């Protein structure tokens, strides 16, 4: 059972399709309900209606993230793979960027990765069956570009959280 955030976007639906091809039960999670419905139809055509579900999830909200994981467990009995993928970009030079834009990108990209990984770790630990968290970083982690300061910093932070999660969760499989 795999849960993918940002599943209404191109990368998210691509990940969900590949997981479906590999035989996983896939839960597509996104805040964009219309896009989520379209993505769900695409994955259901490939994997079968019984093998996938769509759940509205706002990665900036603790309760929404917890509810999406609870629904995943209700539908499929647990979760084995978590793919924190939800992300937004804001194009602006640092000198011109508004703090509100910086904070929005950090909340979705970095905070969303944190909330998703935290809840996934909690569920996996309770299951005692191990699992996988697959962090979708960005080329900007290793090669940032001008006008992508918030995006690049948030993705680098998500990448680092993935490393910390690997250290902390390795004893649990």
C-alpha cells in the first residue's frame, strides 16, 4: 500500500501510475480535488478501481495529514510506502520575495514533507512491518538556480529530512 502526496500533479500521478504498474494499492492524496479526481481515474484505469483511492489531504495541516493516513489504513489495512511529493514553486529573486511567499513554499514543501513523513513513520511503527519513505527531492537541491531560493531551500530541507528519517527509522525497518 502506497500513499503519494501531490498526486494530482504531473510528477505525483506519474509516481502513482508506476506504483500501480508494480502492483501496489495506491492512495492518491492532494488538496486539489478536481485534479485528484482526474488522477484517480487514470490510475484506476491501469490498476483497477479496487486497487486505488483518492483522499483529500492538505499537507500544511496536521489533522488533514493524520486523517488521510487513517483513511488509507481503513481502506487498505495500513501503509507500506510513503511518497511525500507535494510541492509548489515560487519564482522570485530573494531581494524581491515577500515573506508570505517564502512561508507558503516552506509550509507546503518542507512542512508537508515533515508532516507526511512523521505520520507515515507513526503508522509504520505501529504496524511493526517496516516500510519505505521515498523522498522526491529536486535537481535544485544539488544545482539551485536564480529566482528559486524558496523552492530550492525547501527541497534541500526535505532531502535532509529524508536522511534524518533514514537514521532514525532504520532500527524499525
